[in-house]
C-alpha cells in the first residue's frame, strides 16, 4: 500500500499505528518482492527484469514518501493540539481534567515523533536489502567474466540480477 485512501485519522493513535503497519507491508516483504521480481535465468527472456525492478523501486519510493508525509502531518496536528492545550492550561492551572488531556496529547505526540525513527530504520533496511542484491549481482557478473576468461564457460549468469542495479 503506497498511500492511504483519505486523510489519516491522527486523533486515534492505535488507528494511526495500524495504518502505518499496513503501509509498511512492502518493506516487510522486500525480500519476497525482490525474489519474485527478479527472474531466474530460465525466465529472463519472458520478463523485463529491468522494468520490474524499476517498478519495485518506484513503489518503495512512493511508500516511503507517503508514510513520511502521513507521520509529519499527524505530528503537526498533534503539536498544534498540545500547543492549544498548553495555552489553555496557563489560563486554568487548577483544571485537572485539562492537565490529564494535555499529558495524554503530549504522550501521543512523543509516540508519533518516535515513528519517524522507526520509519528511518524500516526504510534503511529496505534499501540495504536492495543494495545487497545489486552487490550480489555485480559479484556474480564478475565471477562469470573471470570464469569465462579462464575456462571458457561456467556459472550460469542470472540476467535478472543485473537489472536491479
């Protein structure tokens, strides 16, 4: 899922987290996605691996941008609520219900801010997996060239790996 269908509900933190969980599906399944995107040598001619890799890369970029935008939107909304409650609190220092609401909103804001750190880790992991695949493809290509030069044949080159560079 790249983007939510409508504006996120930033009021309910559980709903906010659930939406993020659903939106992170592509990152959670990156290894599976790469395995199904990159064809083996036997299917290389039947699938445009370059296009499928580009599509996966674009989907990852859109998912990351969409989640980042949603998190920052919710942080901005929660910040404005906290600011308004803090201004109210200055006027009514004795209002215990207001103090409880302020603390609750401050906690929600901190939790939302921590999601930015989680997002950074999730995104980093996805790009590391992709870089690993690219590096593996380069190693296979190098080994194939060395093998071709020394023995005149050898390792089957997985042309699909070349396309995810």
